[in-house]
C-alpha cells in the first residue's frame, strides 16, 4: 500500500469511517478501556501484529486497563490512508 496524505474532505469523513477516533494536531487518536491490565495487554499484542503487517507503528500508552493509541505518518507529515487503514483494523480487534 502506497501511503498518501488524506485531504480535507477525506479527513472530514474519518469520523464516520473509523468510529471512536478523533483528529488532533495532524494525528488520529483513540482511548481504549478494558476491565484489567491483562485484557489491555492482550489487545496491545494483537495490535502489534497488525502494525508489523503494515510496517506502520503507533505512538501508544498503557496505564493499567487503559490504552491510548495515536497514529500519523511521520514521513508524510500528517494523517494518511495507512493511518485510516490501521485504525480500522484496530477497531475490528477491539470489537471482537
């Protein structure tokens, strides 16, 4: 997949395409909450495998049962189609 920066119209559609994510400062982010640390860590492990698949890695934080993921494409300087794809894949993992 060849990454490209999303244009304003595409960015406006992101909220519908990837529910739960918000746009802030040239990145998209979402907070995920779990019942405990083990569930949060299991989620992060599944996400890590998807990130490797796309060779695209997030900024993320984990404190006990909370995981915050921030995505952008540093090489392009903003939010790309790759970020959108990865966010969509992460939502699928979370919804399972």
